[in-house]
């Protein structure tokens, strides 16, 4: 692709030799990744088919991203538009062209109107007297999605899809961080929930029915909270909710809505079962310990359960779930 190769030929087999520039262009087009060749000033001197398709898919045009365009200008425009990743790519590109580094790699999101995609921008120098660089965009969407799924699995309950104890603790800890200007008043609600007759469902109808109770309960909990609240399954039949920026009245109202929602019968394996829930609440403030806030909400839940038992309520251990 340099002038020194204009009169060279490449033998590719028993057929006639192919001019080197033609062969180089065909090889470039055969590369699966979007690839551009830059001269030492950063000007794009050649692109492959994948690069042209990449530009079209992302709203680009040949006169702004193709041959004869400065790739430095392309990155600068994107960076000026607020794209932090483009600013990082620009730094790496300048470093490679200046000979200060042998490679620049930057991963960045590149969503389209229909799909979320991720790419790796890789820039490597061209040696010899010609100089310049090769810039390519490698699609790493599948790998990133796999990593995101592993992260999600590590932080979410596999049955219900709710946050697990680890993620809940992280969310609650962040909500309790003291920040300048934050009022020193309790405003982070913690609810601790225990399904009253879950064990009886398992013992009477089997673990499959118990799983259905957990799934249905998780759905009702998620439908009862505010958009910024976090619902978690801590394990077994125990759930918790972190409700930031809430008052005592608001937390009491949330607990009441949840109690009412889970008091309604659940349709499980052809039966209408009433399981019920005991809810304990605690209002924590900035600087409080997340573990202590959960412990106090758990203690409040236990008091509710004991009071119901002493009042002759049906939420006692060993009681069969009510069938409508």
C-alpha cells in the first residue's frame, strides 16, 4: 500500500502473479475486524469492507470516516461530543504514531438503536520507513455479555433473579454513606421479611410448590416497592428491602403494602394458598452499619412473629397453609 510496492507482484499459486497492491487490498478486505491503515500523520489511507460497514452501522459516512480523512480528527470530534472512550483512544493513537508505545488497546461500548455492542479499539504501529499505524475495532460483545452474566450470577439469587445477600449489603452500605451536606436524619428504610407458612408449603406440597411460592412472592414484592428500592432474597424464605430516602410514615406504608400483597392467596399447583408474611422495619441513618441495620430489622420481624403467635394467630410453626 506504499508507493514502493506499486511494481511488485505476489505469487499465490499456479495462476498468474497478482499485483501486490491488489493482493494487499484483498487481504485487507478479508480481515473480519473493521480495519484502517493510517499514515504517520494519522490520515486514513486504506480501509477494509468491515470498516466501511462498521461506519454505516454507526451513522458514519465515507467522507467523514473513510480514506482521506484524519483519524485523529474523527477521534477528536467524538471526544468533543462527550465520548470519554474516544478521548482515551485519541491519547493512545497519538502515542502509537509518536512511537511512544507499541500498542494501544481500549474497550468501549458502541450501542445501536437495537442492540448493545462492545468493541476493542486496537492500534499498532507500522514499522520501517513508511511508518503509520493499523487501527482496528474488534467486536467483543459476546465476551462482555458473558462477563456481565457471570457478574449478575454472583450478585443475584438464581431462583428469583432478585439481588442476593452480597449485593443487598453493597447497596445498603452505599445508601448509608455519610456525605457532605447530607442531613443527619434517619432516611434509609430496611425491611426484613419472613414468609410465615413457607415451611408448611414445602412439607405439605413439596419443594416444587415451595419454589413457586418464592417466585410468586418475589414478583409481588417487586411490584410493591418504589423504582429506587432494592428487593433481595437473603436465603430460604427470608427477603429484605432497602428503601433509601424515605420517612417513617413512608416505610410504614411500604411495609403495609407488602403485608397486604402477600396476604392475598397464591395460585400454586392448582391450589389457592395463603402463606402470609411477617415484616420487621428499621429506619437507619448516614454512618450506620449495614449489618446492624439488617440485624435490627430482623429483630423487629421476630417481634412481629412472636406477637402473632401469642395472639393466637395462624402464623405458627407447623401450621398448614390455608387453602381457599
